[in-house]
């Protein structure tokens, strides 16, 4: 486990008044050290998936989530997947002139076979 990842996640949790290993309703117990990397890599999705995988547990799940949302941590930890999606959208914008043409061609230049199957041989 990377201690730097742990410190970063714990600092974020502290901003939401959540203490790993604490005994208050909003506190959580981290059962698997992979939790830290997963949350930083995948944001709120990683938090949810690591919960389902049993990597952490909460004394009060609704209390923990309320504190996380009140601190707006979901707006600050987006995960690398979201960064990659934004980069792809900028680099491969399908709404550009050529991109729009390719999308239109792929969706609308289907030939008469499809329309014949839907409308019958007279295409009405």
C-alpha cells in the first residue's frame, strides 16, 4: 500500500469529519488497503464498488454518505476515468465537421434492406 495515497484519502475524509477507525456514526473501518487507490482512481464509483467488495464498512452508511456529500467530496475526487473521458472528448470530438459526417454516415447510410425489413417491400 502507498502511504501517500492513504494520507491523501484520510485528509479528504477529515474534511468531511470522517475518521477511519473512529467510533462515531459517520466513521468507517477500512478492511482492505486497496481501498485508498480505488477511491482516488475511480472517485465515487470506486467508493461504492469497494464497499460492495467488502473493502470497508461504515457504522452508519447514511451518516457517512451525508458527511461526504455535505463536504462535496464527490465534486473533488473524480477519478482518472473521468479525466480520460474529458480528454477523449476534447481530442476526438464527434461533433466536429468530419466527426459529424462519420456519425451520420454510420447511422443513416444503412441501405434499403433495413427499411424494407421495417416497412415492407414497398417502403411505405
